[in-house]
C-alpha cells in the first residue's frame, strides 16, 4: 500500500522560505516520478514541481527559480524548497507519486497548508 505523508507547512511572511517534505512508502522510490501540487478553494489543483524517476525536473512558470524539488533516496523522502514566497503561493500543498511525469499521478498525500502573509 502506497503512503505519502507531507509535513513542513505553516505560516511565513512574504519573502521568506520554507521546505516541505513528503515521506513515501510502499513504492519503488528510485524509479517513481513524484510531484508537488497546490490548490486554493474554488480552484483546480495546480502542478507546481515534478521529478521524474530518472531525475529530470519540471516546474510551473509561477514558481520557476523560486521553488526547487529534490529527493533523498536513502530516506524515501522528497522535498519542495520554497524561496522568495509570495502571498499568492498560499495554498494547500499535496505530494503525489507514480506517473506524475505524464501528468496522471496515481497516489496522493493528505496535504499540508501554507499561508504567506504580506
């Protein structure tokens, strides 16, 4: 059974940084594509950053050069480092796994909130 557990959300002032973590279990971590999404009330879930099984990365234009996705294979954990945060980054953030590189993620975490105040 695949399990994804996010942590690291919270409140931060604009311009600040925060790192989200997602611990994954029940899947072949090295070969699995993973992604971070975010969602605000009334809006569709937005893909923020994705890492392919071979390590390729992709980012939404809105977060390029501010957010960075990475993974620690030894800890079965992947991260989203968020810098230069803006109020519009406020959202519920979700990690997802499997088939994310082809934009059909199969497994999802429960989400962690981020609030960025101006």
